C-alpha cells in the first residue's frame, strides 16, 4: 500500500501545533517535578478520553460546517438514565445499549432539524442542549433526589473501572479504538469524503447529487452515540449519577477541534489535528493545576487559547 | 436646448479602468453623462455595467482613470460620500422596510435624534412634497408592505431626491414590475427629469431604451462600444421600427460574430433521449423541445430569456409544470437526485459556486458523483482513485503538476475540465452544459468544444446553454432561440444559418417564414 501512512502525514499546521504542545511539555517539566511522571500522563489522558472520543465525531461534523452544542447535555442525560435504569434492575449491558440508542435519537433529532428543516445549528442544538439537560434533572427527580448515588447495584462501577491487561483503563481503550475508526472514516470512506465536500462547497455537493440532509443526520447521530456512550462509562467510573455532569463540555470539544485546525466554516480539518488540539488543552490545564493556579485563571487561559487559535485560523485562510 | 458644442456635462468619465484579480473589468471607459438626460447603459452579462455603477456610486474604487462631477474631481470612498455630493444609486433590491409606514420609511435614517431617542418632529414637508409630485396615490399612513413594488420604488426615489440629488443611478428598476407598473415608473422618470435630475438607467429590456432614453452607451467586454443619441439610432435609415432599433443595439452589444465553421454532427440518431412538453415555471412559458442521441442542442437568448431556467428545471432544481420524457418515459423530475437517476447530469453555470470542491485535490473531486467506481468493499481504494484521475487528466489534457493538486489552484479552463470530468464520471446519457466556457481562455475554450463534440460522437445527448452566439453557432446541431421565457423558434444549423436573423429573433423580432 503506497499510502498506508497517509493518516499520519504531517503538514506545516500540525507541526506548529506539535511544537506548541512540546513547548508546554518542556516548560511544565521544568516548572513542576510531578509533571513528568507516568501517573500524571495517565491522568491527563483519563481526563481527555471522553472529550477525544466525542470530538472524533464532532470534528467530522464540523468539517461539514455544522456543530453540536448538545454534547454535554446528551452525555448527562445518558449518564443519569443509565444510573436510573440500573437502579431499577435492568442488566447493565442492556441499560448501556438503551442509553446509547436514546442518545442516537437526540442526534437524529438534531440532524433532522439542521439537515431537513434548515434550523440554524446553533439554535437547533442549543434547544437540544436545554431539553436533554432538563430531562437529566427530571430523571434524577423520578429517582427522588437531586442525583442518583445510593442504591445502585454493586456491579454498577465494574464497567467503567475495568483495566485492560490490568493497566489500561477501559475509557482509554475506547478512545484509541474510536480515534482509529474515525481516522479510517475520514480517509477511506464515502462519509468522510462527502463531509469535506459538503463543508467545502455545499451547493456543489447538492448539484453533485450528494444527499446532504442524510449525511448531516448520520453525523449528528454519531456525535449523539458517542456522547451517550461516554455518559454511561463516566457514570459507571464515578459510581453515581449527577445531572450536572459535563456541563459546558461542548465548548471544550469545540476548543480542541478548532485548535486542531478544523475550520468553523467547514471544508478542512483532521482527526489527528483534533487530538493534538485536545492534548494542548489537556496538558495546559493539567500543568496549571499542578502549579496550583486557581481555576478561574485556567478558564481565562482557555478562552485566550481559543480566540488566538480562531484568529490564527482566519489569518491563515485569508492568506491561503 | 443645449448647444451641441457646449453640452452641459454633469459627469465626465475619462479612461476608467478597473482591474480585478485575473480580469480587467473596465478597460479605458470614457463617456460623458449630460445634465438633465436619461442616459442608458446596456450590455450583456459581464460587460462591466455593474462594476461601472459601483464605481460611479462610491461602492467600489477604480484602478485608474478620472471622474469629473460638475467639473470637479469626483472621488467618493463610500456610498455615503457619493450621496453627499449628489450621486445616489437605487439597486435592484428594494431598500425599504415593509413593516413601517410610508412616513417612517421616508424619514428613516434622518430622524432627528437626541441621546439616541427619536424626536418625533423630523421635517417631513420636503419629503411629502416630493412624494406628492411623483405619485399622489400613496398615503403617508400606508404600511409599505401593502404597497405595490412600483410604489415602494417611488418611496425609495423620494428619499433619494430629497437629499439634494443631482444624478440618480437606477439598476434595472423595472425588473420585477408588471407592464402597468412599468408605465407608471416611466411617468415617474419623466417627472424626475422635469425636476432637473439626471438619470443613469441600466436595463436588460432594450425596448425601454427607446421609450425613455436620451442617450445610450453600449458596453462590451469592459469597453465602450459606442455612446449614441437614442433618437439618432431610431431615425437611422435601416431602422423602420423600435424592434429594428433594438436589433441595432443587440448588434452593438454582441459585436461582430466571428464564426468558426460548424462541423455537422456525424452520429445523430433517431433515438429521442429527452423530450420536454409545455414546461412552465414563474419564468418559462410553454417551453417544448427534444434532444436526440448524439446531438448537440443549443439554447440561445439574451440575459433573462430563460436559458438557465430550462437547465434548472431539467436538473430538478426548480419546480415546474409540464411533461418531461426521458427515453420515452414520462418522469417528474422533482429533485437533483431524480434527474441524476434518470441519466441527466448538469455542468453548472458558476463552477466556483456549483461545480468544484476547491479545497480538495483533483483526485478527490473526480469520483464525487459516482463513488462506487473507486470503492472496494465499500472502502475508498486509492489505487482505483488514482487510475480514474489519471485517466481524466490525460483524456482532458488537464494541465496540472499532478493529481494531488488542489482544484482551487488550477486555472479557470482546467477547473472547468475538472468539473466536466466529475460530471462525465457519472456516465449519464444527457449532459446539460450551462455556459461551458465562461471565463476560460481561448485555447481551453477550443479544447472544451472538442471534448463536447467527441462526447456527442460517442452517443451522448448534449444541451449547451450559452450566451455566446459564436459558441452556439459553431457547436450546436440545432439551436433553440429563447425570448422572455418562450421558445421563439428552433433552427437547424448549417451553411444557410443567419446570425443577423438569430439576433433579430432573440431581441424580440417576429418569426418570419
């Protein structure tokens, strides 16, 4: 195969991102003795895993020029639903499957609104964001409290806390698998190719016979599916369901994707870039944590990072 | 009356150039606009009219050249600056607020304000007087949304002339008007002239030039062909009627038709690939035609005649009534997917907007309309993709450093070849080509024509929609002439075909036996 390495072809933009990441790593290892420890890196990855999993699909969605604000809410909905159904006595596996299906339904509904009814993606998915979050609180109320922590089956946490070969947390395994699948989708499938086409030139896509609404629905469903799945893993890891879990996560996803070089206008981007973007955000946050920088400074840093990244993207585009 | 020698020039245009990346939109344009006249500007699409207006009204900066307004250098940087000096433009889109009353619309943007609050007593009297003088049927309390298009136009005009306007530039003011409303608009224009306002009038309806125009400037390919007195054209010996005079204008607009020899189609077969009966849309009126296997059918008409609309209907973009038969089977083409399934592919008019995926490589562009050809077990096979791309690059003599080049970086002609390759890969029987050589250089144009002929020989049915008469006459076996949404006639191409007659027909002349 002549091009089996195409997935890791490195262009200039990615080189810049990798240098930023390297700079952060080098700086942090001087500033904090704890930073270079293996357990710290595992920490960073554990923190980032759900984000990278969901962003894999959300990245492809953004390549089509759309995006999804309901990610955190769908994750929370799925998490609390999983806790609720498990507590009712449903087998864990069945409950996870059902939660994923419901999350896909949220995605389909986003996709129909955006793809067929031409509702602006910000508005459509913001509606879903509120609705799904509301359901999350409502389900906790059905259980009779503000969250679902007591009375879960004893094996509830087994799934999320599994370590493959005794060392690799299951969520990191899922992350690696998802990333591999999405690099494959991006490079080797019609879905991937059409995503670039739709984001690059929507009108030409329609005139070329590409079924833009259907593609939009598929991508929103994938984002929903992964958000829902991560919800079940997270709630299982934590061992209790909180309806306010992953609040604002959609913005972290956007930051990682945009930092990774995917344009908000669509048409360009890559899974590999998104991963580097996520690592930059994750490493920077971890470093600031180790340095005991107060949380609000971290938020400010994240905001500045995002603005600088988008500005750089626009400048590059205008010149290109 | 002015002395011919001392004509009172309101706006003098001298050696105006406008360079856009890749094209010279205006090339040494010079003419004078005399005070208190209606000065018409005509020309086909892309002749530079819009650029011209934009420069006159401060919306665009010139590259080179001089504008003198009332004898002084005129260099507006913005539309507002131009207005302040007395030049106002009315664009095709109406610039009124439907939900406000007539009075509110008139004072819009000129309310007296204090600390951001509107003071009610803005001075209406001048505005009201102007409005009355133009059209006394409009009441100040009417909601603008309830008025007719022409009346809304009058409100715009009132607003414009109440700001010490000396020159009013009107871009197709009658485009959306009915016959009656057009009459009304002409009356308004007459009144404006009586008030001493100079009007620059742009229209695709050539008949209007002879109804209201004093002078007319014809533009072609960014150059002035001629500026003439309208009366002089009408009274010239060859013109017996207004439609003869229109024909004279069309000749000036299109220029001398340099004909390459038409090579008759060699493989036209009796099989009817496509037949349309009585197609109707908002724009088209009972359009019927047929297309045979191996034939190149041309659609020709001036801007607005309905060529593009026919293509849009056949490709499932516009809704229509009437019947379409594909290989004898009646089909309702309600979407692009249906058109493609029926074996109809369109090469769209604007390749950048509707044709290419500029950010993607040539290799990625070509299979886009039929991915099956590059898949192995549902997965994109790079080897197949490369082979497909290389085949088209060779077959089309596409000039590129390689198949991985981004299409946006190719020249216009090569981009068009990518679009054609992409569409050919669909392997449809019927190809609709809307302006297949617009914006490509002469060499590439010839190559694209050769490709089209080759496709016809291979048995495709091809419809070429073009606003270039030489292209149509050189390429097409039969020619459908359109005028105002109607098929005027269908001509068989050959030695005895007469470009003058074609021009007369598309300008609205009578079909003689």
